[in-house]
């Protein structure tokens, strides 16, 4: 175990773990989990510092963060790291923070070229060799789960005696060659202590907390990179610890908790026990859970627990086209989905159906069908997001087969597929964006409901009209103009429908 006494604080060796957050109130536990694991399992006398950096000028476009940071901010961030005189610095990366992270790393190395820099996380795992090859500033990329790798790196940099190539699960540069070491086996999650229960993470009432109660996924969807990781095998954190974590966090009343398990309800008895604990101790916090509703039936007892008014159920449906889903290697049963959705709605659950725009096989009409289906369900919210071709996925490997062209750098969004042209993709995105904007505002939603009732037509008919009238974006128009447009188009469509039937 790392000793927290002995040498004076000024003389101690330090490692710094950095996470650059692209969402102002987000708190992801990755670097704190690494620290917790090292505190339990490393024998080196070393202080581990964690830095969550939230640049004040990270802006949002269409719900997605993009980089906008001044040179002065970069200098302040780098100087705060170098002030600690670290033995090495590790950065946690993912698709939305990699650009900003690389910018900080370049400046860090410019100011102190000899400082070892390590990158880990999803983006480092996807692109380890590319990052090492393209960025001389990066010394090591850690693959997959980083807990044991971090402990080994602490030992290596503390003594510099062992061969770096003996450390499993890393990619590094040696004599102008890129070396990838032996992969690690999936970690026994019982060995990972909770950074929350160790009080390593300070929680306030405005924060969004991220939690995991399991790791891995048994499915092999073509658009998902999870199955390329060595830890894709499904494993669970000890139930006792998970329940203690929820009690600890909920006492501090954060604004929201995202439980990032891909299939929270995959093992129903366990899910019900966790939900009971949350319900018993939760008074104000919103809880987002990612569940599957299209593979196995959800029992009424579980549905009743999921119907807690503070639970928000993100349900990945992705497409209603069964051929598209088969091509995406996604298990799906339409009858099971419809029955589960009906049951959850009857129980009063807050549902958030999620669809992917641009799956190979889908056309513009499939996006309209998804919108019509979602609107008919009347869920709490609806998510439609454009397909991203993450490195290592089936779609990335077989992009030519599926006619996929896409952005080669983060966020890897597509331009076209074999069934959706670039123009149709943009049209689908514009229609989806308009729908989400209108649906999330009560006054517009009422108008949409009135349209369907008055015309007896699906909502996609109105959306197509609105997007044709304003090909750029309806959402930037004043509220009164949008309301008038909806009323006008409702009456026009109704009158045209009536005239057509009179002629018949």
C-alpha cells in the first residue's frame, strides 16, 4: 500500500492524473478509481494527485462540446501541473476531450520535454498506436482497464530498473519502433476499492455523478467499440459495495447520477436490490439508467421499481428496421420491445428511447418511422444521434462494404452510407433536431398533439413541412413564429385532406 507518511510532503515523489471535463458539472470517477486502486495495491512511497480541469470556455454546439480554450488558460493548466514536480503525468481520454487533452500535452512537453506523459481511457485504447506514432509528446498509451497498469507504471517510474516492455497492456516507442505489450486479463472487480467510499471525490449538489455497477457487455453490436476491449466480458462490482456507494452519494444530494452500465437490467434480481436501495435513500437526485427493452421481457415487479419518478430510463432501440438491426449485429425482438414499452408506460416510468441516425440499411423514411413511433409512445424525452464510427468497430473495419464515409478524427461522425446519401443524412439530422427541440417544450408539444388529433396523420408529416419551409433550422426562429407555422400547416394539411376526400 502507498505510504502517506515518511518523507516530508515537499520531498515526496508525485504522480498526477488529469481528466479534462467537457461538461461543466460532470464528475467522472476514472482517475479517482486509479488512485483508489493504487492506494490499496501499490507499495511505492508516492503521492498521487488528481486534477479535474473544467476550462471556462468550453462551449456547446447541438448538444456536443467542442474545443475553445485560450493560450492563457492552457498556460495556467500546464503551470499548475508542473508546479507539483511530478514523476509522470497521466491523462484520461475519451472522444469529447481528446483534442483538448492533446493540446495540453503538447504545451506540457514544450515546457518540460523530459516529463513522461501517459494517456489512457477509451480514446487511447482505440488509437494507441496512432497516438504514439503521430504525437511525439506521448510516451505511453495504456490499454483497456488501467488500474493494474497504473500500479506497474508507478513502480517503473519510481525505480527505472525494470524493462518497460514487461508491463502488460501498454503501447510505447522504443528505438523509433512502436511496441505493444501483452494484453491484460479482465480485472476481478472485487479488487477495486470505491473512490467514493474512500472519500477521494468531493460531491456537491450541482454535480452530475457517473457510476458503474458492472463492466463489460455480452453483445457484439457493429457500431460499438466495447467488444474490442479485453474487458468486454461482463462482470459485476460486489453488490454490497454498490449499495454502500449509492447510500454515500445520495446523502450528498448531487443533481444527477448517470449509471453507465450498458445493460443495467441484464440480471433482474440484482437490479431490483440496487433499485430498492436507491429508492430508500434518494430524495432529490435524478438517476439515469441504461436498460435493454428489446431482448428479454421485463417483469412487472421490476417495471414497478423502475417507475420511480426520479428514474430516467434510457432505452437503446437504435432503429425499427429489423434488417438494419440484423446488419448491425444487434439482438432485437419487436414484440418484446412493444410489450416492455407498454408495461413501463402503464407503470408511469420516465422513458427516453434512443435511436441512431445513419445506421447502414436505414433510409430517411426509417428515421421518420422512428420519430412517429417515439411520438406515439409519449415518452419523457427522445434521443436521436448521428452514427459515429469508432476505431475498432465492425463498421470501421467494414466501412467499404457498408458504403460508409466518415470523419477520421473525433467525433468520427459519418457523411454517408450505402443507403443514405450525404443530403439525406443532413435532412435526417435536421428533422430529428427539429423534432427533439419541439418535443422538449410543452407549448410546442401540445401543438404537435393537436396536429395529430386534428389531421389524423403522423407527426412526421408536419416535421417534413416545417423543415421544407425552413431548410436551415426551425429552432432558431422566434417562439411566436414557430407556433404560427405549426397552426398554419395544421390547417393547410387538414383542409387539403378534407378537399381530397370530398372529391372522392
